[in-house]
C-alpha cells in the first residue's frame, strides 16, 4: 500500500471551515488541530510505513487526527470512524475537509496501529507533540512522577480454567504430527478443543480435587514430552506458559496428588489470553488486575513528558528510570573508561563527592538548572535515590520514616556509623555491622539486650535486637534529613499533587481510560502513549499553541 495524500485545498462552498469558525473554540483540541495538523502530522511523517507502489492509503495525517481524537474522547474504532463521517468538528480538525469527504472503515485504524508497532518509532505521535511543547518552551527541568491502575481487557481466570486453557493453547500451537504425539500422553477424558470451564460437580470437594489432579497430570505430561526438544518460538512460548501456570497454582502432596496451592505466587499469571497481566495493588486495601500506567509530567505547564506501562505488580520506583531516561545524563566515565559512580562510602549523613543542589534548582557552582524529581513515598526507594544522586538531581521524593512494631524504638533512634561499621543503640551499646553480600549489613546486639533497662521499649526477641543496614543507607538518610526542612515540605506540597490532576485527565473516559483497550504490555503501552499525546494536545490548545513563520512554536492568547 502506498502513501495517501491529504487534500490541502478544499471547496470553500463545501468546506467545514466556514461552518465551524466561530462555533469551535480556538483553544479547543479541534481548534489547535485545525490550525496545525499539517505541521504536526504531515503525511510524510508516516512515509516509512508504506511502500512506493500499490493502492493509495487513507491519508495518514487524517488517520492520525482521528486516532488522537478517538483516544481523547474514549471511542471504539467503529465509533471513531462514525464520528469522523458525521461530526463536522472532526473534519474541521483534519485540516478543514469538505462535509462530504469520504469516510473509511474501522480496520484502517487497526492497520495503522499495527504499522506503527512494527516501525522503528511506534510512539511518534506522542514524541512529535512533546517536541512541539519543548520548542514552545513549555518543558522545564522539573518532573512529577506517579502511576495509575489500568484494568486488563480480559477476564481473570480461576486455576481450573487457566490450566485447561494453557493446555489447549499448547495443542493449538503444535503442528499436526506433534499434536497427535502430544494427545497420546493425555489421560483425562477431554479433547481440549472447546473453550471454557470443564464440566464438573463443583459442589463436590472430591470431584473438584479429582479434576485439578487430572489437569495437573495432563499438563505435566505435556511438559515432560517436550523436555529437551527443539521447539519453534510459538510452541516454546506455549509450553513455558503451561509449566508456569502449573508451577504457580498447584502443589503436590505426599501421595503425589496435585492440589491447588494455598498461596498466591509472586507475579502470578492471571490469564492465558493476556499472559502479561498481573495482580496488583495501588494501596494495601485496593487490588486490581492488569497493568500500571506510569507518567512523568512538567508541573508548571502540565505537559506529560514520558509514559510507560508495566505489569500491575511492578513497583513505581522500578519504572522511574524509564520515565526519566531523556532527562538523566549518561554515566560519566573516568580516564580508565569506568563509570564514575558514587561508591556509597562515607558517613550516613553526608556523601563524598556528591553534587549538592540549592533550593532554587540550580547547582551550587552556578551552572544550568538541574533536574528536580517529585514523587510520593513509593519513589523513595534506595536504588532510585542513588541514581538521582549520581545524576546530580534535586530529590523531592518522600522517604518513609523507619518504624517498629508496638511503638518500640525505630531505626532512627540508633546511631549508624558507616565509617566505623558500628551501630549504637539508645542504651549506648555499640554492635559491629556484619557486611551482607549485596551491600549493607546487619548489626546484632544479642546478649547486650539482656538486663538492659530499655529492652522492653526496644525488642521482644529473646535473641536481642537486630538492625538491618541497607546498601543505600546513606541515600535514605540524606533524603530523610532533606525532607525535614520546612521549605522542602512546602515545595513538595505545592507541586506533587499536580500529577493527580493530570492522571485524572487521562482516566476520565469510561471507554479507553482506566480500562485497557488492547492486550499485552507493548500494545497497552502504545495506546497509553497515544492517550498522553491527545491530552497534551488538548493542553497545548488551552495554552494557545500556534506557529509563527520565522519564530517557531509559541503559546499565547489568540
């Protein structure tokens, strides 16, 4: 299919321009797209997705405008193409097309998403909008991070359905000869062709146990039959899924009978239809199934600067470096070619050779404005703090204060001397720090707690109190000291909540907001980035984005 071209001149008598001018607000997303769509999404921007010969495609600029409006308004593919056909604002946004400009079928949107996914720049729409915001001076050096739940687009499967569906998928992935071979090792009276839950008297505990055991034995027989065999990619993926769901949900008793495990495995696969979805918790009291959408935004302009999507069980801090990838400097190399990293030596209250930032966001030597990163306590993790310190960033992420059960002495009541490798308790007894393999260590007070007058306020363990030292103890201590400053707290309180409003903008639509519209991390991430691009464009419209010949992109009242 070759590249289609958007008409640049329309019949003035049939154009949507005269009708929409004065009716459509110039600061709406329809207004900004009408003014700038040919500059934002020219057909040539998508030329690499098409061949030089073949039937002409629907002009990519028009498809890009429809995709952006679709995501902003939370429409399905069919609803979006109907809206383009009958809503004059959509044709006005696509450059002021004529009222009778022909529509297109919804599969054009499916095809465009597939072409983008296969390309070297799948998120080009988001990246283009972000570059425009940067050119207009709307993206500074402050970033606010947060995440939100994205519910999966499939039903969470119970153990019986999950294992049977995985077996069915493995048989479907095999060629005819291998399928016949695999069916020969199955013992349960089931051809595993029809989808759904197998017939069973689920009110009868014995019948349920027999069904689970039979499914487990069939699954393990299939895995055993393929062990050590060379498999193609599809077959290998299906076999691994069978092994995964059996290993996570079943356990065998002393008699070798498979039973449902009385635990939830970490990272449990919850559906064979979407194996990337996971159980997650946004809070300790609220769980969900699916993914997490992670967002970084500039708090001053409220422009989203980065997005990423992870499984629901991924910690927020683990995704932070992806969100900040374009903002963090590359590690500096010394003369020997080694990365110049903080070794973590020194006292817990001060770093050696680290870059200290002033409160206004400039480095102490008067250099350029440095990166400032804001986040709630889920971003106050040691590895992320170390990364930000190495980058010379101003850390505005909360770190949870240490606590101890029963109101006993918390860790901050102990004096930690990393240089001397000792920990001193409130009773002025010191214990050495025994180093751990992965950094940090443990200080055990042991018999020193026996007879101590403060023991009841410190520990109930007969072996005495122990203090665990993190490999990132210095970074955590510095962060806790910084957030005790009233100016730090005032800055955090004024800035961090802005990301909540931006996430509310992303999630406000019932269709395609909180609920994922596609399956798989890659597709969900691309869809989430497109949603962020649409929200950014709407924000740019409010800010009065326009292009002045010779002066580039600017924001000002129209």
